[in-house]
């Protein structure tokens, strides 16, 4: 997402973060397979560390996007009522895909991480396009 925002000239006005609904791997680097697949496409994940969504995230960010319905449900249960409209599925921004959830590749091979990155790139393209339209017409924040 950051890379696509930079290429679109939106990096200065978009704040992008990643967090999970559980703290199982808090402080750890992304999975080695994810880092390897990302690096093969020019993405550097070495500065990322796992963290859990916190209460401040709901007020800080304009969009909080889950990878799947289960995590979206968890977010809905912990999100204050006034911020519920910020929640959605990441793949809701991907054009032309039949899937609306990003599968968990953890228990599979490298090909699962390739597929997940394909899906994330498609959603990131759509999300950047949506923010670019907002920037062009001056509507909304971009965090």
C-alpha cells in the first residue's frame, strides 16, 4: 500500500499501518515466506513488526480494513459505535475479483503467499485510486 501510494504521489498525505486482531506475534517480523515473496516484487518488509489493533486506532484512522470476515467481526465488536463506518474488507477495493477475503497463507507453501500478495496488490491499487479521487476533489481525510 505504501509503495502504491508513493507512486501515485500520495505518500505525504496517507498514513498506512498494519495491525492484527490478536497479539500472538507482537513485535515479530512478518513471516519469512512473506518477506521473501514481497522482496521478489521489490517490497521491503524489514521495518514491519507485528502489533495488535488498539483503541486509539479507531479514532486515528479513517479506514480500518480487515483481510477477512472473521477479523472484521472482531473489529466490529471492539470498535466504538461512532467509528463503525470506518470498518470494511480490504478486498472491497479490488476491482474484478470474485474473492472478498484474503486467505491466510500461513499453513501452506510459498504459492499461498504469492496469491495473497496478488490480492493485496489489487486491493491497494483500488484503495489508492479511491484516495486519489478524494484528493482530486478535496473530500475526506487520507489516513
